[in-house]
């Protein structure tokens, strides 16, 4: 019962409870959609494609952020285009793009001096 009195007395706890409830509803809806559509690899696949974009941008003398954003947009457009035109499952396309991240990591590591 002590926790209920703390929540009633302090605005911080009320805000935290409200934020937690809103996040749980939003994440529950989005999580269900992601699982049903079989696109749970999407964030990881695009994130790994970003590494190749960062490496290419560094190699050509552009800012890392520009290469990262360009690679993310290109990867997302490729996933959508292949899914629509070749009727492949999105998770298959995402996994194929994810497997290409190794070359991007190597380029970034070699030219960024890591």
C-alpha cells in the first residue's frame, strides 16, 4: 500500500506510471504488427546496412551521418521494392541485406582507422 500513497503524493510517480502505461499500449500494438508481418529483422537489417553507408561516405570524404541516412533510405526502399515486385517475403530480403553488412564494416574499419 505504500507504493499507492507515493504515487498519489508525488507528480513524478504519476508521470512515470502514465508514461509506462502509454508505452505498454504502443509497444504492444507495434510488437504485434511486427510479428504478424514477419519484419522483426527490419531494425537490425537496416542498422547494419547503415555501416556500409558510413564506410562509403568516409571513403569518399562525406560526413558519416550523410552516408548513414542515405544507406538507411536505400535499404528501406530496396526492401519495399523487392517485396512488391518480386513477391519475396520481407524477412528474406532483410536477411539478404543484413548479410552484406560485413563489407560495410570492413570498409569503415579500414578507412576510419578503427
